[in-house]
């Protein structure tokens, strides 16, 4: 599929670069780079709708010192207000629109929404009922003169006490450029990384190593000498750049990649918070909007699947082969969303939940690697939450059996370790890698201990006993970073890999005792506090799945302790 | 600058890397035959013994280098580079396989699995060796022992094959009979070992 918008971006950079160089006839790489960046931002702004730029607008407000009171999820209760913010004792309400506002657009609905924006008071516990707010109509397009005249007329009459202000493309662009310039890529490589990420195909996965390298630069994770206020701005800047990057995915409604990207961003913010002991006032606002965006994308994925997305997704003759991976990955994201909703006490978590429905879609789960078994664990926890019966253990036993068959003593090459992404596995299994993966995963597993632990917690002695002999042939693998903050980094240089063979003769009582005496001291503190993020974190960082995290996730989901 | 073809150079870098690894495999066949896994992150590796003691796995590095003079660099061909890479592969293979044998030998010596007198490789030595090692059986089937691999100097293997050729039918049957007796014993040991792999109250 040809991406003409991407071509336009490239073209516009080239034109501007050329203009700049010929005009000044002096080499000016730094300025030229800024022109590139500005054009990229402009192009991005022109190509997105209000749902997409709302995320970035929110981050602009945060970086400008506003306190966000409300961020709408575009439901009927907005009362014309997408975002409500406070600054210096003043309250501001924003209605966001996409594209040019012509007379017909104004009359077709925007006017009515602006009436609600201006005239309806803000109902929010954080704002006293009679507080006056300043109203803003924001668009990434232009407002036609006739509409401006209409607004002026209303402002001098009906809205005299609370006139409607406007923010259009130019103002939005200059504010975006200002904050984006807070991070000027230091080297051409940084620029290339950003452009590669921004101009990605949009239909596949995020290039996580490239993204994490880029985002680490913006967040200055390795720089100890940064003021906390600057850290706050860096987080907002990283979020804005991420907004540019995910727009490629959003263009295709590629919700999985959007969630993946925002989860990595959240994790890196946690790394920063943990490393520099940042108070919530420096980062929570940004994190909350990222979390909401993850939920929004998850909700859209759910709608797509429920509306027959698996039937509609076929776009190539190769989907007979690759489709099973696509479905499996999508289901694992859906299961993650459901668990996260339960953790958030979100009543919508029950909207599509019936064990029968989930059984029908979990038929799509494919054990393509150890990472894929995480979805089996999630399904187990979900079904236990809703209907504790013997069927719940089917998926857990399937996961254990899959590990024994593949990674046990009879295995041939083993299930791919959690360090391998689904993309690599597909390419390898289809013989498309220039250098096939020759590692053997037989004899070890990163997930087996978590699965055994769940079975022991639920007193499935018979099941554990049935497989114990084969379990003893599989070494339990784990990785522990040297420092707590490194848990949130994609791959860390420092830390220890451990391999433990289970005891050949194992006492059940001892296993039970281990479970009973377990506490959550090894679960990163931030994940304990912001636990609804945990299912996403483990989904996107499957190499961080361990028995401690899984126990904690189960306890929280089932409402224990 | 003069126009350059960086994409081709990048591909060549990847090619050289793959070539080096394939050559190391070729020159260290025993090492290449073993299952291996990569450490993806961290700087340390540990294992826990059956007695639950944590021990660090000492990682060893293998390296090699080659040099190209300023004069050479202008004219050196890919073929000539590959000859230099071959030498590096040779050196690294020696380091890696040498390290493996050294570690293995130390472990064998520690548990006393050494045949006294350092006898030459022969049918007799094979039986003596079989007596000392642990044998597993596929599907718990007595008729399917996991056979071992002999790693030896080519001359020793030639001598062993020669011995086999010169054996009488009776000597061959005797070897087989003695081997079966040892395997019977090994099977018993195996079943006893396997019987311990269980969950108890």
C-alpha cells in the first residue's frame, strides 16, 4: 500500500532543506534539522484527527504548567469539554476538533458543543461549582471567517461574560514545536531513529530497541544532573514525540502496536521515577493520560474483535499461515485489557465477559513461544475470577504441557524464550531470516515456575504430581536486574541470570509452605502501587514475567490481601 | 566526498560476521554439536545446585583480531579478507573448544570419573568408560539407551576402528555381552534415579 502522506513529508523536508541551504549558502545543519523537525510536526498535525492530537495537547498543557482536572473519553457526559485544566487560580475548558471549521461544520454540531462548553458549568469535585472557566475551541485546521464572525458576534452578546477563545493550527503548531524543541536530537542517528519510527509502515509492531534508544535520549535516563522540573518537561516531550510515532499505527487502527508503544513509554517513565525518586507531581499527569490512551486503544481493539475483526482481517493469501499469529497476539492484548479493567474496578470489564465467549476466542491462542503462554495464564486468572471450576485449569495445564513437550527432555528445539518477539518467530518459522535462530531452548524455561506456583496455590496436587518427573528436567530460568529501576528498561547491561533445577524429590508441603509464606517484596514498588499497569507491562516485557509478578497479579485480580 | 556505497559495506559486515561464526562452527565441531543458548541481558550468570547453593558461572571470553596495513587497505580483496577471517576463526575455535575441554576435564576429575592409567582408546576402555558414566534410556525403554559420543584425536579413532576390524566374531560377541551386562546395571540405576523424580507429601 502506497503511503502518499509519507511521501509528502519527505518531499516537504527536501524542499525546505533545499530552500534553507540555497538561501543562506552556508552550511547550517542544526537549523536545517529544526526545519526538518518542524515540517514533520506540521505534517503530523495536519494528518491527525482530534482523538490523536488530544494526547499531545494534554502533554502541552502539562509542560506549560497546567494541572489537568479532566480528560474526556469522548462520551455523552463531556458537556462540550474535552479537557479541563487549572493554572494560577484560573480554570480552562477545551473543546477539540479536527480539520477546518467551515460554516456548515459550525452549524452542523460544533456550535451546539461550544454552547455547552461556554454555558454549562464545570461539574467536577476539584472545582467549586460557581467557578467561572475560560473556554477554548481548538482545531488543528483553520476557522473560516464566517465562523469567526459568528463567534465574535456571540462573544459580544450572549457570551460576553465568558467569551469563546480559539486555538487554531498555527498556534497549536508553535506550541508543539516549542516543546518538541526541548529535545533536539543530538546526532543525525537520533534523527534517523525518529524518522524511521515516525515513517514506519504502521501495520506491524514497534521497533522496540530503536524506540527505547530514542526515548532514553529524550528522558535523559543516564544523565544524573537534571532538575526535576526539567524531568517533568522531558516526560511531556517524550510523550509528544511518542504521539507522533503512534500516529502511524493509529492511521491503520493498529491498536496492538499503539498499546505496545505506550506501554514501553510508561515503563521508561517508571524507570526514571524509580531511578531519580521523582514525586508524583512531576510525572503522574503524563502517566495518567498515557494510561487512558492505552485503555482507549484497548477498548477499540475489543470492539474490533467483537465486531468480527478476525473474519475481516484477511488481506493476503498468506493469512492462512500468518493469521494465526495475528489472532493469537490480538487475543493476548484483549485478555490483558480485561485483567487491567478488573484491577481498575472498571465495571465495563464484564461487558463482553462470558467464559463461553472467551473460550471461543481463546481457541485462537497459539503457543508460538514462551511469551504466548502469558495469555494462557491470564485466561486462567480471568476464568478463576468468574467461574472457578475444573475447566479453568485446562489452559494452565495446556501451558505446562506445552513447555514439557517442547522444552523438556523430549523437546527438539524448545519454545522460543521470552526474549524473542513474535515477529522474529514468524520470520524464523517461515525460513525468512537471513540468519536462522539456532539457539536451543530445551532444558530451561522462564515461565514454568509461575505456572507451577499457580497450580500449587490452587492446591492442584494431582496435576503437579502428574507432571513432576518431567518438570525436574526443566531448569527454572530468571533474570534480576542489579537495580530496581532497571526492571523497567528493555534490556539491561547489569544483572544476574539464574538457572535452578527443581528438586527431584519434592515435598508438596514444602511447595505449599513456599506459597503461603510468599510476600510481594520482589515486585517493583511502582508496579505494586500502579498495579493496573502490571498486565500490560508483562505483556510487552515478557522477559520480566516471573513467579513473584504473576502471584501479585493473581492476588490483585482476585482481590486477595 | 567521493560517492560511497555504504549499504553494500553494511551487508559485507553482516556477511563477514556470519562467515566468522560458520567457520568457528566448522573448526570446533564438538562445540557446534552442543545445544547452546545466548544470554540476552545482564553481566552475570548463576546456577543453583541441588543443595540449593548459588554458584556463579564464570564466563570466558574468546577473541581474535587481524590487521590490515594502510598500504593493503586500498587494494585488499574480499577473498583476502576472508583468509584473514579464517585465521581469526581458527584461533577463536581453539580458545572456545579448548576452554570447553579444560572445564569438562576439571569437572570429570573432580568427581573421579577418570579411567586410571590413561589407557589408549579401545573396546576395553569404552567398556570401562561406560561403567563410570550415567546412562539414560529413551522412553524408559531398556532397549533404547542414550548413546554417548566419543571425542578423540583422529588417530585414536582410526586405531579403534582398526581394532574393530581385526576382532574375531567371538571377541565382538563378548564385547556386546559385556556391554549389555553394564547396560542392565545402568538401566537399574536409571530407573532408581527416575523413581526419585516425584512429588511426595
